[in-house]
C-alpha cells in the first residue's frame, strides 16, 4: 500500500467486509488487539483503512477512550454497537517498522488535543498572570524579587 499523506483527517468506523465491527486477536507480544475499519476522508477522497487498538494493562484505558470517542457506549467489548456514531479526527503519520516506512493511524482524543485538568475563568487567569508580573511585556520577575531575565 502506498503511503498516505501525513495529517489529521475526519473518519468514521464502518463495518468490516464480513459484517462485523472488528477483528479481535492477540498481538505477537501477547497483548489483546482490536482492529476497526474506518472510512477516512484523505484530501476529500474516501479511503478505507484499519486501525489497531491495543489492550494491555497500560493501554486499556486509552483504547477504551478511543472507542468512546467513536461513539461506543457499551460495557461488553464483544458488542461494539454504536462505534460508528461519531466522526472523529484520525492522525496519519509514517513510522519505521522492521526497516520499512509504514502508515500509522491513530484516533485522536483529548490527549491528542491537550486539555487542562483545572480550568479557570479567563479573568481569573489574567489576574494570576498579572500577579506574576505579567502584562505580556516580558521582564516580569514572577513575584520572586529576582531581577528580570535579560531577554
């Protein structure tokens, strides 16, 4: 398969050719893997691509988060009904694997877009910024009493 253009594209899970939502298996390293098919709009052209989600102790919550982003609301991983409910952002990039450059597809979630864990009101943010010697002009001392940096 030719390399896809790297970038972030819109996509939606779709049933596999056999009518199932996913292929379930184990990776060569012994981790559970679930392979979903997606219709991805790559530069305006619909393309069908497979995305692998891995389920290990460390990755389980992230893979479930990706399924939730797609629209899955269930609790039984064997029933992925609804996984096609949402259009999601899918990042395409290239990675080296066993000496070959290959496409890597990832369903983007909050972790790919960064969100603060402690949101505050913009006015409160501005007040705290000003208290640090803010104003956007540089030269603040951060309230430490130290001289401002030389830049």
